[in-house]
């Protein structure tokens, strides 16, 4: 029997500005109901956000269990102990709200794999910050979902997507009919989703060309290096595999190259994605939000085969982002200089100027 009094409840004070984003996550994205049992796994760095999310659950009357990683395992944690996994057996809705450390992908795969097998509604909030809660998590996710659906309809029929940017990205990705395009727009329905949401993605058949990383890098690189627009990294890709990486920051260059050669397929492009969160206007140095900004990101390593249908796996996964994109889905241009071409997708941007949270962020 689920007993919330058994949980380690964090009573951390938090900024009231976290409340709208927390309520958006619980009430809109996850649509938590009073009869549903919620489990939040967090860490010390994210405990204020976790408490805001827990209070949003209490607001709708849902029983909540909150556990903190450091109470049970030493960081970085390669795997999760039974006290952190057992609550999944009694949960209907799950949130993972943790600031990542190097070499922790294995425990995230353990957690997410169990969530998938159990069919739980799940929000993956790796690297969530208070700033993101006040920006990307305040998006109108119903509108983001609308744009994502329109884009997904075109991408799922595409044989190729071409990407170019003002900073030198010139890339062509090709796709196979047996690979599945997924929508993680923030409205969590079929499968689990990152929050804040706002992207469509798949595992490409192949990727060829130059990808200039002038935004953010995933995994532990984001917290360590932040936004790399002043020292962009140039990646040369052929046949879906990384061939070369050059960067003025030689420490980053060496570390990234080593990460992409840790395992078989660590240097293979496992993800191709288009960001669709219209409330995100600029890079912050945090992947969780930056990858949702309208544009393109790819990832080397694991292709999320359980979602995309890819038939290979990898023990690493690292995203990289390029900005100010032009995108063509087959021969149809859908983005110019980072702005979706509304006529091609059948929507307009007027609602942004009626959304108080977005207008305040612009001002």
C-alpha cells in the first residue's frame, strides 16, 4: 500500500516564482489527478524545485512520495539502490528531477527502463534549474503540442532533412520508414517526455556534413562548460559517424572526443531532433531547455531504441545544438534563421503576445 508518510519529504523553502512552472508540469503536462500516486526522485541541488512540484501535487490532492539521491547513494551514482527503485512499484506518475553528474547515464537508463516496462506516466527533468522553471516550463504546452504535431506530420513522411546555419552547419540527415518519429511536446501521453517539453525526434538512418555546435552540449558537459558560443565546436560527420571534432577550447575538444569513443556506437548519431518550444528564445547553457528552442540538435550514442525502433544500443548519449537554423523537410523549407515558417505549418505566433509569462520574459 502506498504510504506517503514513509517518504523523506523535503521541507525546503523556495521562490514563489517556481509555482507557475510547477503547476504547469503537474496540472497540464502530466495532468495529475487526486487518485494518482506521485513519486519524485530528486537531489540536493534540485530540492527547491522538487518541493515546488510536490506542493503542486498536494494542491490537486495527489499523494506524494519524494526521495533524495544523496540520502541513499553516493554521487556520482552508477546505479540506484532498492529504496530509490521500490517506490516505482506503487506509483502512477513519476518525475526525475536531478542535476546530472558525469558517468550517471547508467542509473538514468536503469530508472527510465523500469518506468517504460511498467508503463508509468513520466517526466524526465535532468538538469532542471530555477531559471528554466521560470521560462521554458511556463510555456503554453498546448500550443507547443499543436506545432509539434504539425511538424511531426511532415517529418514522419520525409526521406531527408537538410539543415544549414549562419555559423556553418551544413548537414543532411536521411531517414528509414521503420524508424519512429516521436513527439515530446510537454503534453505527456504515449511515452515519457523531458520537461520542459518541445521537440520531435527519431533515430536517423544516416547523417552527413558539418555540424557547428554554438549552443550547448549535453550530459555533464553543460554544467561544466555552459554555453559555448564564444568557442564553437565543429563536428564532421560521415555515414552517421563522427569523423572529427575541432574547438578552440582544447580541453573540451579532447573530453568530447574521448566521450564519443567510450563504447561501441558512442560516435554514432543516435538522435536527430527539432526543437518546438516557442517560449524559448535564446540559449542558456543548459541542455534541458536549450534543446527545446526552435532549431536542430543531434546526439551521439544511444538511439532510445524502445521509442525510435533503432536496433542498437550504447552506454553513452550526448546531445549537441546548433542555432539560427534553416531547415528543409525534403524540399519544403519549414524554418528560416531559427524561426518556423508559420504558413508552411499552419499556425501563427500571435498567441505569444497574449501570454503574460512570455511577454514578461521578452521585456
